[in-house]
C-alpha cells in the first residue's frame, strides 16, 4: 500500500504534481468549510423548523386547532317537512316534497363565464343572470336555482363545477292545481304561509327545523365520528279539512260555466253540511277577461265567500219574516193587502214587477219575493226586533271560522237607521254580509232554528300520527223549531212555484230563496247599474243535509232565480249524490220538481247551466253581438226601478 | 472469651472467602433459567397483548369508520327513498285530481254533455246511505294514509 501510494504521484504530469502539492490541505479545508456551512445551514433550518414546530404545536396550538376545526366544522340544516293538507277523505290538497337547491360560492368559481354557460344549459336560469351572480365579489353564497327537480340536480352534479353546492329545500305542491286555492293560500319562497290556511296555520304546519354539526372534508363529505351536535327536525302537523275535493270541483266547474255564460264579473259558491257546519266547498271564480276565460281564482286571491261583503237583497227577507213569525207578529197564512209600491221615509219602494193590490199571505209574500209585503211585515215587527234578529242570525260579526281577513259585515245600529232603514234593511239593503254569513242564516233555519257554527278544520295529525279531532261547534237557538219549520215550508214554495223554480232537483224537495240586489258604488252614495244575483237554499227540505249558496257578480240576466238557482241545483244535486242521500218521500199531488218545471216553462226560463258545446255557442253568440254583451240589457235595472239612490228594486 | 469462641474466631479468620475461593474452570453458577423464562414470557405476552390491543383498536376504529360510512350511505339511501316516495305521492295526487281525470277523459274522447238526465228512482228503490260507493275518511284512511296516521 505504501509503495503504491509513493509511486502514484510520480506517474502524474508535473503540473498535476505541482497542484497536488497544495491540493491536499486545500481540499480538506474546503471540505471542512463546506461541511461547516452545511451544518450551519442545517442547524439554522433545524432551529427554524423546531421554532416553527414549537410555535405551531405549543405556543399557537389552540389557535391553529381552532382554525382547522372552523374549516372542517359545518352546521348542516335539517329542514322540517311542512305538514300536508288533506280534504275530508284524505285526498292531498297540499303536500311538500324535498328538492335540492343549487348554490355557489363565487370566491371558489374560477371562470364565472364558463361556469354560467354550463349551468345555464341545465338549470332554467338566464346565462347573463348566472354570470352576474357568480361574479359577485365579497359574497360566499349565491343561489343558482332553487328547489329544482331531481333530474336537474343530477345534471348539475355531473358538471362537477368546483364551488357549486346543493342544499335540501322543501317545495310546496298543490296537486289539484287551483282547486280551492283561495282557501288553501300559498307558501312563499322562505317556506312561510302567505295566505289562506297556509298562513292561518303556519305555526303548526311549518314544524321545527333541525340541524347537525359535523366535520367535513374538502369534498364536503362528512368525516366519520365527528358529529358534535344533532337537533332532530320535527315534521309539521297535517291538517284534515272539511272540504270535499270532488264537491269543490263540481262547485267550481258549474260556477265557471255559468259565469262564462252570463258574462258575470265573478261568482262565489259555498256548500255547508247543515248537521255539522262543515264547509264542504268554497268556490271563488273570476270572470272572463280579454286575456282569459272565466276561471277559478288563484291562491293569491281572497277567499271571497268569507272576506267580501255584499248587500244580500231578497235572501235577507228570510230573517225579517222568521223574526216576525217567531215574535207572533204574523203567521204563515196571515194576509196583507200588498200594493206594488210603498213609501218609507223619503223613498218609494216597489216590487220588481208591477201588480194590482194583492191579498197575499206571508207565504205568498216570500214566494213572490215582494219587497212591499216584506216591508209591511218588518214595520209590524219594528226596527229593534228586526235588528235583534239580524244579530242573532250572526250578521254584523265574523263567523266562528276565524279565517284570515274574514269580514264581519256591516250592520247599522237601529238608532242610526236612515228614515228609509226599516224599508231597506228587511229587503237586504243597508246591510252588508259575506256569503258564508248569509248561508249560516239558512243553515239555522234548516237546523230547526239553532245555529250551527261553520267548521273548516276537521282534525289535525301530529308528526307521531296522533290525531286530534276539532270539535263540532255548539249552536244557539235563534228562532223556535216551529218557526223554522214554517219558514222551511214557505221556502219550498219559493222553489215549487215562485222565483226559485230553477233550483228544483228531481227526487228531492228543495227549500231556498232567490236574491237580486243592486251593486253599491264604492265610495259613493247610491247604486250602480250592476247587480248581485244569488240563490241560497238547503235540501232535502224534510231532513236537511246540505245548504248551498251561489252568488254571481253582475250577470246577464240579472236575476238570482235565473242565473244562480240553476248553479245551486247542479251543486246540490252533486252533493246529494256524492253523499248518497235518500230522495224525499213522495207526497200527494205532483212533486215539487214537476211543479217547478211547469213554473219554469210558463216563464220561458231555461234552467240548465250550459256546458260544453251549449256554452261555446252562448259565448260565440255574445262575442258576435255588436255590444259584445249578449242578448239581454247590460244589467240596467228594469223599468220599475225605484228612486235613484235608494235600494228599492229589483229584488227577486 | 471462652476457648470455643476463640477457636471459632480463628477459624473464621483463617477460612477463605467465597470469592477468594478459586472456582474450577468447568464449573459456573447456573443461571436462574425459570425466572428468565418467566420474564421473557411475560415480556412476550405483554408485547403480544399490546400489539393485539393496538391491532384491536385499529380494527375497531376501522370497523367503526366503516360503520359510519355505511350509516352515511344508508342515510343517503333513506333520503333518496323518502324523496322518491314524496315524488310518487305527488304524482299519484296529481294524476288522481279531478282536473287531471277530466283532462284524461277529454283526451280519450269523452265530452261534457249539454244536458244531463237523471233517472228518477222511487223511494223504495233509493240507495241506502250505507251502500255508498264513495270512500270516506273513516273507511279508507288506514289504507290511503297509512304512513300519516293510524286512526281517522
């Protein structure tokens, strides 16, 4: 070894030898220096890392731990399912379905324009709108599309755009469309009830939202065993209404066709179960316009049978005559000399049709809907007792339903009556009622003189399935049972041969009253040329099951017996058939429906509600007429209208 | 000091100590093999238990994690099934609504008659209310809304 070491340098060239003479110590020194430098750097780095480690793990450990936790921790909302609304047979009227809402974090969207282009092709939102939303600086949450269908959500998910997320959100559906829409109301974007029952029962329908606090990874997936808190969502309470979906549809259909046929501005109908007060149908129909034919009102509209008031006209005569009978002022066959006009205060009231002075009984007066005869009876009764009867029947205060926006009506104190008050009020002027209030009057008569508070909510079903039945209201006696029976008998006469012949139903005896009143001009004393036509009644008269009220706003023809009574008959027939009510027992003599048919023939009245091609023909004929208003006068009162500004005629 | 005590003292002073005694080269003190074996066994057992415990803990942790994933998957499936149920319920409700039935009938060529005629039945032949065909809440609630309430 020593030898070879000694011989090796001699083999090198001289220059190398010269260099090697100095290279040994230099290289060693340089290597040592390099090693020292590296060691120094390593030491510094080690110290730095150690320092950082101490800072991260010891000094700032809590801060970093909390920061990490904040990044991972997420509170996931668990939205409560809103309670459903059913009709009385459990058919769905309103249900909530979980959908997904697509949202985005603009801070994480790299290319808003490209992302918007991709999203716009899937969600039904304008691309420009999406670009604007995705470009919003300073925002960490923007909606892309709310409560989208599952297929849309899947399509968005497939795009896999970073920064786009999904939220579960409930969407309200009304499977039957606009059926009973003003009754049900609607739910807004923030799942709050905005009208009708959705608003009225919002607190119990909504339930209670829950939430869970979990840690999530970068892909927003929950990290196992990291759930920190869970508040379970409580499902909202279901409502079971007294509304019957089938009957509601029948009521709306008949009303829509009649509103269309008569060119009315709208129509209302109500069906009430006499024995329970259950509101089985409440229809609101809007008249035809240039944009659309007559149609059922939408959820944004008022439930007008409860919220809107009108002057009832002749249907109010039932109250005056019932009170007079109950007070013993008159009997059903007490006779009066009835001219065709009467002077009350500074106004002249007339009957609808001129006639010589007649010897009419109370029954005749009601059957012929005589204004003059009714005023004579009311004068005998006196305004205080008349007012007492009006209030006892429920006028001037909201019904027991407590529906949002329900109208109390307008009922003057007798001391505030004008000089014409005792003439106007008994025949349904100077008093304003909702259609349901007026229906309740007939329900009271049908219920043998005892009121039956209306009910719209049959029961509630809580999230655990516990069912709570809403009690049927207890009524109070307004008139004696004999009085109610007598009035019922008189009301059957109205249908048999009076103004309400078109309300007759083959197989059943119907009791009811027509009403035709002038429309009050909003904010001005006096009346317009328009009319409100109504018919309210119940059947079967011998054992009443249902009360039905129909009101048309400004129809042509104007009379309730001509336009509202046929709709009444169609709705009542449906109700009796759906419930399987036995026909009325046959009595001696021709049955009511044959008498009524004969009376209608004599008056040349077509009592059918036009449907299908018959309706199309009527609409086409009206459209072709020069005024576009149909065959009859445009609703102006007949020749025997009373003094201008006084509510005298027509009533019928 | 007695004579016997003095002899004992002389013997003690002259006797070599155990360490000073020269041990024959082929002899040595036998190690306590049993104690060492027990120690080794205890050590091995301890390590084994520790490793097994560790393994068990890891296995449990893995199982729990897997269970969590399974649970998350089941919750997801349940939510999907719930959404599907709600969707189907909505579909049924929409298809059975009066308007949908009338629309379907119209598509099939049925028309609304201009005039409806009814057969007048005598009282004797009139239907018994208890024979009605229309379902009512009392009769059908359990079938139709089984998941929403047991009693009508």
